[in-house]
C-alpha cells in the first residue's frame, strides 16, 4: 500500500474515533418496530405486505448472482469486480430472508438479521466504486475489510445499543458514491444508472421515514415501509441493467488521460523565466 493510501485510511480511522468520542450514543428506539401496516391479509402471514414486499430482493439477487458467474454475462473482466458484485448480490438475496424474518415479528433480536445483509450490500458497493473509479487493487483489497467493518457495526449496536457505527456504514455510500461519480471519470458507459439507483434509494428512505403518513394518505391500502421495500429493490434492478448494458469507456478514458498528461507536461515545460 502506498504512502498516500496509508495516510488516507489512517485519516479516516482517526476521524471515526474522534466522532465516536465527541458525539453522544444513538440507542435503538423501540418505537421503530411499530410499523403502520400490521394487517394479516393472507396465508396467515403476520404483517403481510411488509413481509412479502421483500420477495423482489430474492428474484433480482439470485438472477444477478447467476449472471455474474454463468457465461460471464456481465462481462466482469476484473477479479475484484467479480468478488464485489458477487458479494453485493449475495447481500441482496439475503435481504429477502432477513427482512422477511424480521417483519414477521419485529424486535431488536430479529432486526440484526434484517440489517446484516443490507450492510454487506452497502459495503460491497463502496468497494466496487473504488475499483471502478480509483484503483483496482485498492478496491479489491478493501472488499473484505469493509464487509467486516459493516458486520462489526451491527454487533456493536446489538451489544452496546449504539447505532453510530451502523449509521456511518449506512450513510457513507450516500456521500462517497455521488462524490466519486462527480469527481472521477467512469470506467464504463451507462454510468447514469448509478444515479437512478441513488434516486430509488432516496425514495426508499422517504418511504421509511413517512411510513404512517403514507399509510393514512393511501386510506390504509399500502404503508410507507412497504413502498420502501419496493423502491429499495429497484436499486439492484437498475445496477443489474447497468451491468448488462455497459461497455468500457475507452474513448472517455483516453481523453481524460490525454488532458491530464497534457496539463502536466505544459506545467513542467513552462518556467518562471518564460
């Protein structure tokens, strides 16, 4: 690992430690489990719509995982990409089981199994973006540490009733990915699919926050949390479509490199004396 990368990781760790020292703990509210829609509509499934609305995660997760490996349909040329996207779709698939298990009987113990697979998906996406936008080696070697950090954030919350590390893991991609998308050139085409995915993730968070008001507005037809699941499932759908459609942006990459080296060369050539 280069000196700059070591300094970067070191700075990130120091910032995290300082935040943990200066900010108060965030306990899990028991009211979080009190969802608006608690109807048992069919097949004896409690909280029916909040449970069955996780089914799309299973479909897109399994399909995405198969296409990662079957005939290299997604054309993943880098080993780190294959590992990163595989972990992402494994996390998406596991969300279907973990979230359904939790919503059948919402409590803190079951919430662990809801959040673990989501954390795997979040952290995998960050590693994938590092591979695509910064450096393949750095991104590949960061997959396991990021996933482990995510799992530890869940365990920390469960044992110490403090959501701060989990909040960092959950919202870090919301900051890092848009920044990297804006500041760093894409390796592949169809990168706008990332923006669609981000938009649906934001929509999912709105549904989660407005669970009861949405349930009231729709005259108890559907709750905000059910819509959250359906909106969140659109994130891996758009990312899978991106993988199927994209190609290497050789022209854009070449232009970026030419502009960079041209600027560097002119800067080296011009002296203060003219």
